[in-house]
C-alpha cells in the first residue's frame, strides 16, 4: 500500500496532484475526482494524496474554502472494486487495520482543515464517495445525485470512516440507521428534505454555485470562519454549559481581530466591510 502517493507542496496553486485535479482561483481550491470512465473511484494512492492535500490546507493561508466534485457527471463510486476491494480480500488483519485507519485519516484531515469544505454532488455518490460528501461542511446536489453508504452490500458494517458518528448528526439517528442498514440510494430530493443537502441545483449550475458559495465564505472573516468550523466539531463532545463557555472564549478571541474592527468601521460609514483575514 502506497503511503505517500505524491507529497503535497505549497503553495497549493502550484501543486499538481497525480490522482485528482486541482485548480485554485482566488480564495477557492477545487478538487475534482477524475476517473470518469469508472465513475471516479478511489484507490490506495488517491486516498493518501487526498489526505495529504487536506493536511497541507492547514498551512495554506491563501486558500479560504475548498470545493470537492467529480468529473463526467458523477461524484465518486467509492473504493475501486479491483484496485482496492480485491487486494483487501488477500490482506491479513494487520494490513486491513492499516487500510481502515488510513481511510479514516482522510475524514480526520477534512475535518481538521481550517477551510470550510463544500461538496458539489451529481450522479453516483457511493461508499467512500458518500463518506467524502458526508465529511464536507456543506453539500449541494444536482437533481441526478444518488447517495448510498454501500458497505453492507459488500458484507461490511456501516460503521466506516466515521459514518455512525457523523451521519446521524446530519440527518438524524433513525434515517442514518436506515441508510446504513440497507445500503440503499438516497436521491437528491430526499437528501434535501432530510438535511443532507443544503439545496438542489441544476447540473449546469452546480459547480459554479458551489464555487460562488465558497468565494462568499472565502471573502468573509477567515479567523472567525475557522473558529466556527472548529467549534462545530469540538462541541459534539461538550455539554450545553461547556459549549456556552467555550463559545464565550472563542467569540472573545474573534473580537480581538482587525476584521471585527473593520466590520464596525464599515457599518458606521454605511459601507460593506472588506475582510482581510486578520
């Protein structure tokens, strides 16, 4: 199993991945799964490179938001049947545990990256592809989007890459249980109704709208947005009382930023604030 498929270099605008496409325009980085002939499956190497990419995002100050999408009308069909599942059947327990920890590291890296991550989902979004969408901070869907956590279809538990922890927090315990026990597809309309998707957008407008949302976030107060993402994650393990105290400290820190003062000055002058991220 390749551990370092392509060490990520900074700045990200100058980095050329081997296992996905990357474009950086202003504050927005767009990651595109790019194996459209197979509905963009993941491999050992793409897992590793994606994880390294999101780890690198911690040190990339010019990128303020990340969009993840797929080429050719599909998001991702999950782990490649022949390049991942076949070899897994031949592995021993030690190798399998190394693999499952490596895949989980991708979700950890996405959640630890300071930038909000937006998934633009169309077509098939299954298995590990569904996990990547789930691990994103926001999700937009095309009408063609079909999401399935397929693990039980291949004889595995639904508890993969954090699904049993994260999915119930998005759509509720009962609905998550149904998807994880059955492995059935959740279509776009159902996903929007259940809160998995923020909204449904026509295919032609899906990526542009996701990128526009990313730019809107990216031109906001960076420190404050990073704090919001951090607190959304940290407060899962807190009581309400602990969360209120933690938010008091976090908000006080945000009040020390120059962006907070800029917003006040702009409001007083009846102008729109131009945030600079400090």
